[in-house]
C-alpha cells in the first residue's frame, strides 16, 4: 500500500478476511453458527445461507478478475 498499489492491498486483505470469516463460520462449537441456523434437525437453512455467502465471494472474485484483465491489457498495449 505504501507504493500506491491499492488493488493488491484490496485483494490480499479481502481474501484474508474471507478465510478468517470462513473459519469462524465452520468452527465446530466455537461460535455455534451452524447450530443457530439448524431448524428442526434440518441443516438446509445453514446450507442456503452459506451458499449465498460463497456466491457473494464468487461475484467479488469475478469483479477482481475483470479488473485484473483490464489492467493487464492496458499495460501490454
């Protein structure tokens, strides 16, 4: 970040946050997120919400991919 490269800082800190939040969600017994989203013994609400969580990260990754391709094409021309 000191040299003004905010794209790398955004990507690295975001994916670091992804792994920390995924660990928090999937930690058994620690934060009880899976237990709080289990309704009548069915894990379907947890799986639906975790799928939306991963879909959001997919969209973010795709946007970063597009930004990477645009900057690579611009610098190679």
